[in-house]
């Protein structure tokens, strides 16, 4: 088995796109003769980020020992936090080659939470990724956006997939009189959940699946919205199947795996026309995008569910793995 070391500032219990992506890639990697090993905050002293406790900030003083002990054939740096930074600096110093990926719009997040100018963060990110053999970005739009911000080198669009043993459509036809609108994600400011909560759609039942720092605030402010907390596995899939439309409100996500999960269940997606949705959603086939979120919902609801399901088959973890494997860079 060839070893791929993935350096990430995430921990396995987090529920986000980075963790979901690599969890699914593990199975594909094993089938193709690779073993994925992680270097993550559990191996070092760490603490929660200010105001965002589930994000762990590490103190990776001995990262060189960890890297040498694993002795991988390939190294992939998945995040640009303290662990990714320490690994990048150590490998540059010792002549190890690696590739990286860009998952999150960090400059926008840091500006919103900590008032750090986007120009400062983009300068750091350009420096961080400039020695990467390949930079994997989530979509074609994200590749273009990074280039517009001055990123150079080989930047590759890297798709995502969906577990069809978990997410699949109902065999019976839905007969609801009024639509059920669903929102799934981390209930936090960057996910823009409040746009869903205040969406005026007469007669619609609105359900929010997820937890996060805004949950109590939004639940108190919007008592007519049903907040069911974080759901996983069969329970999450059932919410997708029972919904008539997934409303994806984030303007910061670089992809949005929840959209693929919804489509695989036959549920169309309504979203803003921003990076992520405009790459994932096929207009009038798997959903609709519009600056007018209510219009996007109306158009999405008109799409037959079987059309959504069939169109969703363009996404697979096998294809995601193929792109990842093809762009691996040998350590030496």
C-alpha cells in the first residue's frame, strides 16, 4: 500500500465538507492500493478558535517527527491553518514535495469574524500555495476566482461525490399540498441561514437541519421554522427525501456537498448564483439559481423529482478520487 499523508486542521468529529470529502476518499484510496493517514490537531496541544470552539488551533512544534515517522510517498495539505502552515514550512526546508487544496473562503470569513482585511489573508494564501505541486480547488469558478486574486501555478478543479447507498429517492410519489422547504448545514453566520428563515413562501413548511452558534438565536427569532438539530445517516437522508426543495443560502461555500445529497434523493435545490451552486446546479434539471431566492424556489419546485435524480448521477466519489490521484505529487 502506498501512503498518502493528509495534513488537516480539522478533526474527524467535525461535520464539514473537508472531513466528508476525505472520509469518502479513504474508501476509494483503499480500493486502489493507497492508505490515507492523517496529521491532525489530535496529535498536538490544541485549543478552540476564539468564538468558534469546534475549530481547533494546534501548536505543532514536533511536526517534523510526525511527518518522518509516517514516511509517506505523497503529502497533501488540506488546510491553511497552523498545522498546514507548520507542515508547509518544514517540507519546504527539507525538500519534500506536496500538493494542497483550497476548500474555504477564508479571507471572507476572517474579515467577518475578526475584521482582518481580505487583502492580508489573500496575500498569505498566495504565499502558502505558491510552492504546491498542484492546487486542488472545488470548481471551475473557484479556480477562476483564485486566479483573479493572483494565485499562480497549476490550479485544478476537483469535483465531489455522494454516497448513493445512503442518499437515494423515495419509491412512492409525494402528495403534499404545501411544499416542505429544507435547509441543511452549520447554523452559523457564514452559512446565511437567516435568509432561509425569513423567506416568505405562503403555506410552506420550513425545516432547518444542523447545529451551530446561531441556533438558539434563530430558533427564538423564527418560531414558525422547525429546528431539528444535527442529523446524520438515515435520519438526514429522510429529511432530504421528505422535502420538496433544498434551499442553499450560503454565499461562501466553495462547493456545498449537501446539494449533491439532496439531488441524489430527487430533491431539487434553490440557491443564489454564486461560486458553488452555479457550478453544481443544472438550471431546470437539478434546481435553479437566482438573486431572488423565492424565484429560485418556485423554479426548483417545478422540476420533476425523477429528472433531478437522473441528472445527479454526474457526481461520484470515484470521479473525485480519480482527480485526486491523478494530481498527487511524489514527495521526493
